[in-house]
C-alpha cells in the first residue's frame, strides 16, 4: 500500500492510500477507524500529483458530518461492549 498523504482536519486523521487499483480513504478518531475504498475505474482520470487535492475537494462538509456522527455511534457501541 502506497501512502499518498494526509488531509488536514481538526478532529480526525484522514489518510489517503493507493493499493490494488483502488484509493483507500481512511479516517481515524482515537482507537476507531472508518475506511472507504474507491476503484480508479469509478473516478475521472486524476494526475498523480493531484490525488490529494482531488480527494480534499471531494470530501464535503456533509460527508465529514456523517463520518463524525458514525464515530460517535461506534464509540457508544464499543463502550457498551466494554461495560457488559
């Protein structure tokens, strides 16, 4: 897996990788992570130098809002598992 770079965010670590003809977008918060894999065939041609910029623009505020909400659900579920 090749590291493309990181996208800055105040609360999440967002990393972009390239692996097996797919871009792998990974969001991390604490000990939890969410991963999205996107085939290069599902995207317009992107120059290698523009990969990070393309995905930075592609990630909308609504998408990030949903990611953070999902992290809250994951944290709650994980805490319930630990407490049981």
